[in-house]
C-alpha cells in the first residue's frame, strides 16, 4: 500500500494529451505542479525531480486542459432550491446601487459550487442580476472552499450595469424611473457624472488646492475604479440597439467594458469586431422568455468567431446550471463554432476578458494548478472529467488513474 499523498505536495502528470490554450496541443506531454501552482509544462519526458514526495499520475493519453472559467453567472447569489430566502441577487428597491458587493451575498456552501467543481468549472464570476441600471460589484471566485475570502480571485472583478427590458420591467411595476430605455441610459450617465465630480473633488483636496474632501458617497466611491479603468464594467444587453447604447456610454466615459449576453451580437458582428468589443455570450440552452430573446440562437458564438470577435460562453447560472458550461460550448460546436474555439471560449478567452488570465485559463508555469483530465471529448453530452485537480489538489476522481509516489 502506497504512502498517502499530503496536501500541497508536488504532482507530475505524464503521457497527457495537453491542451494548454497557450498554443498547439502537445500530444504526449507532462505537467508538474508544486503546492497550488503549475511549475512546468512540456513534451515528454519530463526532467527529473529531486523531490521524493512528488506524486506521479499517468494520464495514458487522456485529454488534459485547464479548469473551465465562467465569465458571467449568479452562482451563490440565488441559492439552489430556495425562493426569497435564498435570493440575494437584486436589490430592486433602488435603480442605482454600485456600492453593493457580491462578496457580501454569495453563499459558498451552496451545493451548486460542488456541482460546478465536479463538472470541471473551477473559476466563476458571480454578482448582482440585471434589475438595476447599475447593480453592484461582481467577484471572481474559485468553486472550492468554505470561506469566500479564501476563494476570491479578484474583488471587485467588474461593475454590473444593465440595459434593455429587465430594468424597464422591474421599475415599471413599481411605477418609478426607469420605464424606458432612455431613462435607463440617462440614470447611468447621471451617476457616472456624479462620480466624476466626486473623484475630481477628492483629487483637488488631496493635492493641496485648499479644498475640503467631499462628504463620503458610497455610490461614487464604488465607481472611482470604473472611471480609472482599474475595474471592468459588465453591461447586460441583448438587442443590437442596446449593445450599441452600451458601447456609446462606455466611450463617453472611457470605460473598460464587456458586453454580456449579446443575443443579437451576430446581427452586428462586423461592427463589434471593428469596435474590438469584449463579448460574453449566453445562456444558449434557454427558451425565448422575453421579447429581446426572440433572435436567440446557439449559433451566435460561432457567427461572432467567424466575424473576428473572440467571444466567451457563459451559463448565467442559475439560468443554466453551472456544471453544464462545457455542454453549452458543445452546443456552439454543433451550430458551427470550431471545437478549439469553443474550448477557448470556456478557458482562456473568459479569463482574458475578465482580466484574470494571469492566474487561470491556460496551463502555463506560474498559473493556478487547476487541471482537468478527460477520457472523452469534454464538450460532448456524456463527458465528465475523470480527474479534477484544483489548487493543486485532487478534488474529484472518476477514472482509474494510478498515483505513484
């Protein structure tokens, strides 16, 4: 009986069909980890290690790729199987709530995190819904852990804004602004202008122009990183006209923006390419539940790719359960997206769009040791990862891979 592997000990995976997302696949490769980071990636054979505690796993030609990344979800914000008591995603009492933080609402013990991890989704962005024109701060998280503070990859990871039918519907029912697309855009502009003035007043006070600092304003304070482009903006928009409004506002205030959902993106793909717009598509496996989804098609990611727009694919959990992220990518392949592009759309592309590609999204030295082993096509309906390695630890095991110390 072999020695039991201890947490944090180095690991070596050999004879792997490596899809690093950093270049061409390596048909017979290896990957070495140390604690929670990747140390080496290359072609067989690996250089010898002097560490006697290294665990060796023979992948036997299995497909090995980075943990999946979902660039837009609401996991932990709407808890599984609960109604109001588990709904912490929309503070629909005020249309402008940039000061709200997802990190204060996510329940990391919601069972959907475990399901996501078992499905190979190791990193997610989650945050407020789309009831408000400005909803609050998203957070990037690992899907493993018990305490959210230990799971954070980036906080804030983005500021959530929303255009289109959702803010209109929510506040029309309350008999208050916004009830039109005009009002939604106007509220966003007004709050950004207030934040600009607030920021300028703080700078003038700081650099000795004999002016007092303005009274603390939580909304404006939360928007300063957005104005300084140290925090991205995820803008919920489905229809083509809403996508152009998002771009228009982003240009007016020089924001680092990401278009989320982009259901009609394929109708304006050339324009999105010319704008070099960052796009997150999805959910793909859903009904046309509102008028702005009437053009919904799972061909959207592939059509955007064909036009030169490298788009990510998301679940929008709980709309699509988090563990079905690779299935959504497989559907995009069925509808014309190249297989390698679909894999990139749930790994390196969302990581890059979200600004967390320094840690996740590909297999490269220095990145987090989030590694998946598949014995079948990971985008097929019947596939499950045989091994899920996250943070350098084996979290899920289904295959017959033998560890040798």
